[in-house]
C-alpha cells in the first residue's frame, strides 16, 4: 500500500505547490501507516527530485523523456495509472490545477477510483474515507464519502502548509509503456518575470472603483512592494482594462492567497466565489454597504485612489523601521 | 461536422443555497440555469455553426436529468442547438453522469464533444475527462479558444502563466473555460418559438453504480465581522496586517 502523488514540473523545476502536495500526502500516509511515493514525468534533475524527500516522499518514480514537456492527457493518465499499480497505491493525489483537472477524472475512470476534487483539508475520516469539499461555488461544504478501494484527491493550491521531514527518497527509473501523443503543441506563449496569480501569497486586485486603466499605477506599486501578484474583477477584464488572465471570480481564476487586497471591488457573489478561500481579505471601497465588507477581515471605507497612496506610504514606513 | 455539448442544469448563481436536514438541496424557489461554462460552450458551438467557413452542421445538447431540467434544455434549443437528448435520471455522482453521457455519445458520430470545465453546483471539474476516458477518446482541458479551419481544429490550452496553441484530430473531447466565447448568448423570441418544435429525445439511463456519496452539507461559518479602519489611519491597517493577521 502507498499514497501516490503526481508532481508536475515546470521546465524541470518543482514549485511550492509540488511540496504542498507531498506534505499533504505525507500527513495522509501517517493516518494510514504507509509511505508516500511520487511520480514525476519529464526531465527533472536528481537534485530537484531529492527535494521531494524533504517533505516526506520515500520513493520517486522518475519517468524521463523530452517528449513529456507538454501534456497529453491519455499518455500521462497511462503513466500515472501504471505507477499507481506499481506502488499498490490506495490514494492518488494531484493538484487541483490545469493539469490535475485534466488528469484526475481520467484516472478515476481508469482505476475505477472515486474522485474527491478541490479538497483543501485532510480527510475527516479514513473509514469510511470521507472528505469535505466546497460546493455551490463556495456557498456550502459537502461531506463526500469515497466508496472505492482506490481514491483520488485533487488538492487546492496554497491550502496546506509545508511540513519538512528528514527523509531521503530513493529514486527509481520507471519506464512504462505508453501510447502515442495525440495532442500536438504548435506554439507556447508564456508571460515571464511576473508572479503567477495562482502561486502568489499576496494578491492586490482592482475593480471598477479604480475608474480607469490609467489608475492602475498604485496597484502595481503596492504589488511590487509586497511581492504580490495583480488581479482584477470581471468588469475590468471585460472592459479590456486588464488582461483576462487577471480575472478572479467564479468563471475566472479561483485563488486562495494568504492576503487578498480588494480595491474598488464591490464583491458580487461571482467575484467572491473566486476569492473567498483567501486567508485574509482587505477591502477598500467607497460604499460602506458593499458586499465585499461582509467577506473582508479588514475594511476601509474610502476612495481607493486616495487610500492606496497612503497605504503604500504606511507600508514603506513600517518596512523602514 | 457534428458537435455535442454536455449541458448541466444548475441553480442560478445568485441562489441562496439551503439544505433540507443537511442532506439535500432545498429546491424551493430555486431558479435553474444552464451551467455557466456549458452556456459559453454552447455559444461557441453556435458561432462555429453559423460561420460558413467550416463544416459544422449539427449541434446537439445532452443532459442527464429528470423532467424538471426540460426548461433549461429548451433554453439551449432556443439559443440555437438543433436537437437535444435528455437522459432520464437524477444525477447521483459525477462518475454516474459521465457513464450515462458516454453511453449516449457512443451511439452517435460526434466529431467534437464539448464540456464546460466544471459545474457551479458540485464543482467537480470531472465530467469531460471522465467521458473521454470511458469512450477512449483524447481530451484537451482548460481550452480557452477553439477554431476550425477546414478539418483542422486549433485551440488555446491554458497553462500556468501562459497558453499553448494545440491541435488534435477528431473525434475528441474539449473541456472548455472562460475565453471560449465572450458573452453567453441570449435566446431571441424567434429562437424561443422555434425551440418548442425542435426534437428533445428522452432516453432511459443504464444501470450504473456511484463511486461517491454525498453524506451531508453544511453552510460555512459566518465570518467574524469586518474590522473597520479609518482611511486616515493606514498605519493601523499595516499594524493589524503585520501583528494580528501576520500576513505582511
């Protein structure tokens, strides 16, 4: 028996999310008195693979090959399914991100394994295996019993603390048979140098209350100061003031940073569905009755355009102390 | 070219959800809508069909649901789908739904099967991938653009911090998200009239187990009230974030 984690890599590197997955798996493995195995697909250097041991992995199944740089859902599903059989996995854990959402449902069918998706906490019980998950876009939580022998979980990013372990993972080369690639990638377009919205621990977001795209200076300055990513509400991206990739909300990105600073955002239910998992929310808005204040921990009633420069000044002063 | 859209029937986004005995959704007063992502998928399918530059000639919507879902299905027909299939079953879990959909899809020769990336009720983000695996078809997920030129399909697939331009041979399952269409299309009066006479075929479900069971629902704890800070005292806000929340 084992708990198996699929750790995606980004140009051969893991990121905090990868270690969150292993930390989470390690905790579940403790509950079940078993070990964590990891499956890594694509060219990742040994030093990078060794980092997984630091968070509790006992073994890494390493599948190398430059063809694995892009995702083919069927090929990756085959590999992870074979790894699950090889490791006699009772639980398979993936990230609740683009690739995890693409692979977990396929694996569920392949392994006849119940899927609990978008999980942010440890299971509430091991027998019957029960997890809590958000439903109705965050308006409620459901208790879900996963009834099959093998279970699959997808974990929400930034929902589980890293836990370091003193463990050295054994790295085993694994070369399962796979079918041909059917998804052909013609081109890749990547933004560079910015903190990705889903990875960010602090997010500074602007809404219609910012009045025009020329007023985004203070938001960017504040984000730069805090090492934060920038985001926006749907009307702002629909108007083309900011790129669609910044839209947070029900149909945009769903994020869970430690701190979400909402400036000039009224907090429509669709917006809150995307940000309500943030650990702390600061709201700056002119309307004291705006729904954002019901979701926020700290509120400032005032014009974001006037409040933001003062906020930035106060942070600089606090930092210089 | 034939397109199938897997269509979910969900409570309107603004619904205040309530539960009966913490075990089932209280449907009293709930307005039902097409799942927002499926609605965007349908909109894109209609755009493709109207564009004479490609060979899309049929858009079919398929729903798993009881008779109560028919107004939502008719809405999809009013928006422009050519026909509809309703699988007469109350959805129990996502695996069961995917099995039912796959059972119907395999009897037809669809070229592209489109599913929204998740549903706004159970947020499982799984139907599309499961349908593809059951049918042994390739799938592309996180699709934010889908174009057809001649027989070539070209898509944008969102990845962390960017996108890939990908292509794939039909038949396949496209799992789509924001960007696939700009604004969901609203049915015009003519469409609503025409929808009444469009075919809506009802088929009985196959027997199939569920892999999961929803044993209870709870509403989130109400959040402690928001601490208000005077706009003239930003030093206090910084201090709260540093010392109380410990996030700066």
